[in-house]
C-alpha cells in the first residue's frame, strides 16, 4: 500500500523476526522493521541481518539509526539494496542534509520518511518536507516531548502538542507530500485510547499513525476511515448540489454548502472507495 494510503503503521523490533509477518495478518497497512530504539546495542548486528534476510522475499519499511550514530552506515548498507525495501525511516531528521545523505545511498524509487522528534526538526519542518525523496513526515511525539520537557503520556498530549502537529500538517501540504504520520500511543491495554488519539490526528490533517500493539491496528484503521455519518452527509451534499439547477451555493441542514464543502464531500467518498 502506498505511503499516502496507509493508515496504520506497525513498528516491529528488528531482532524479532518471528513477529515480522504478524502486523499484516492483523490488518496493518504498513510495517516498519526497527533497527533503532527497540533494539539494544548488543543485538544491532543480529537485527540488521534478520531484517536484510526478510527483505529478500517480503516488503517493509525500515527505521535505521540516526546519521550521527555508530550504526548508521552499517544499517544503510544492509538494507539499501534489498528488493523489498519500501522506504527508510530516518530518526532525528533535523534538516535536509541527513535526508540527502541517506537518499543518495538508496535506489531512486526508495523514499525517505524523516522522523521529526526535536525542536530543531519542527523548526525546520518546511525544509525537511520539501527535501527531494521525502514521502511523508513522521511525528516522533515521545522523543519530541522529551526534548522539550512536555508530558506526552497516553491521553495527555492533545493540547500539549497541538502546535507541533499542526505545523507538520501545514509543512507537508505546502511541500506537496503525503499527510504526516502521527506518533505512537503508549497505552497498550485500551485500544480506545489509540482510537481517540487517531481520531484527533485525523481531524488535524494527519494521514496515519504508528502502532506498537496489535489491538491498536483496527482502532487506528477505523479512526482514519470515514464514518457512516460522514458518508451519509457527503452523499446528501452531492445530492443537494445535483438538484440545485446550476446554483453554486445551496442550503443543507441550515448550513451553507459551497465549493470547499462540496470538495470535502467528494474527498470523503473517494477515501471510502
């Protein structure tokens, strides 16, 4: 599934190859095999080999270690030529330089998905989004909160990170790339928390969300899909316009229906299809 269509992005530790095929079986739209935070230093090499083997017959994105780490070069070399590599997730992408360096080592068709997870990364988000080969931005909300000293525990970051999320949405749209992907929900026991977080992200303009627990997948997919109420509204908007005898503005349920509203209705029905 293309970057612009994937709603649920499941992150799997790179040293757990027995789990690599679980996300898709559970309905995830995209899989990120992780070589960074979810893999300890002693297991980096083994994880790198396991991911490279997997990509010879399967497809996935890979999160490598940041450019300024000792593992970056080996990570990139291990996956760059893999036939199943769908894209590289790059941590601490605070500017264009690390993205350009990474992209130069990859085949032309393989995109880079920068993780924006610091104040510098957010400040430079427009330049990061506009860098060639960038397919979408990913919000590393936990590391971002750590960098700024913001409380980002599950269910508590809706206001704390509102500006940051909106800035990523605007930067992505201005650069003409796919909507950004939201960070993880740390509550592993209640899928409803992930659903609420995903719903908020969707209404802010995000296109998908990272998942770290299988029960979050359906919750995220459902939150990013148009509801039946949304679709019913969209159908009634288009029906009202069809019966308006050429008028460009009509009234529906006491609300003005004009060109932007009509376009939104068409987008909702297109997403459902």
